[in-house]
C-alpha cells in the first residue's frame, strides 16, 4: 500500500511539474547564421536573418526572396541595403555600422524595412522595463506573454541583452552602476504558461556570435535592487532604479562581465524585444 501511495504521489508531482507545453520555433542547428560571416558586430542583422529563416511562412518567403545564393550573401545584402538607412537614435548615423553594430532602437526599423519591401506585416517593439505601479510578478508575466504571443505566431523574438557592473566613479570615487556591453540574440522557445509561484522561466535562444542554440533563465529580482539603462545612443537614454528589468542568467555569455573586478556585482538584463505581439 505504501509503495502504491508513493507511486501516485510521484505521478501527481510529475503532472504538476509538466503543467504546460513549451512554445517554440524549430531550429535546425546546422542552418544557423553566424554574425562572423560579416562582422563580429553584426549580431543584430544575423539575429534578424535567422528570424526570417526559421520563422513562419511569411518570414521564410522573405528570406528566400532576399538576393544571394548563400546565407553569407544574404547577410551582406541586408546589412548593406537596409543598414544604410538613417538611425532613429543617432543623427548622422546609419541603422547598422560594420565597426559599431546596431543599437536597440534601430532593430525594429531595420527589420520592418525588410518586411515592408516584401509586403509582410510589420512587427512591434517594447522595452522590457517595469511599468509604473506594476508588481515584479506582473512584470514577469507581461514580458512572458509577449514572448508567447510572438513565438506562437511563428515569429521568434529578437532581443537585446545588456550587461551592467558596479564600478568606481573616477569623479567622486563612489561605486555606481555602469553599462558594460550589449548583444542581440533570438529567442525561440519559452514555456506556454507560468504557475502562480514562479518567479522566472527557462528559455532557448540562438546566439549569433557562435551560431549555436543556448539556454537561459529570466527572473525577477526582489532581494537586491539594481539600476539599469533604458534607451540607446549617446543621448536617448535614462537610468532606472529599483530592479527595473528582468534579469537574464546566460551561462554561455559574459558580455565583458569577465573583465570586471572580482568584487564587482555584475548582471544582465532583458533590455528590449522585437516580435509580433500586442502591447497592453
């Protein structure tokens, strides 16, 4: 009888644990496009081209129509053809630069310029910051909802990840949060729903820097507050306090966190996303 009870308990636990199916976009790993085919700063264009290649029928049709016989040809084409459009962030600069990459706010106009040329519906963007009056748990579920909406429709989510570290300010000698680096990834898999007790969730993404599928974890931070930047460019940004973004645990990325003092606190945030979703 005891064995039977333990067996039923185990089954109950398994049923609770597997509460929802994952929402994903299939990714044949051998077809992933690496940014290094063009430049080590081309994570934005590479993530967008991967989204076109692995997305729904509309996106795949666009990928096929982009001039070029190979992925390398197509990456060079979109960087040259669309990357030369004017930046929406920095006056006098382009959406993409081979030596500087692409800023977060320029991802959407770059992507939508490609889709617009082939009469495919436009995508949406949002920064990942906590809304005024929003609890951290509600914030987690809102951001998770955006990812689910987009991936369920066959549009993997282009995401900007930013790293931050506490560093000594040379002007006053005080420890302050400073931006360190940024990277663009493509989110391809998330859980279909969250349990009420969950404070984070696993996800899968394409890292264009090495052309691999990787795993990460997004979560709230209620214990140790931090500050982070919203916006991009030299002027169009603001510092936000009070744990304003979801934190990302990404074992495969360091984003220059390995260059910080051993005693410095470092973290990564889900900064900005582009996909197919309806914002509240």
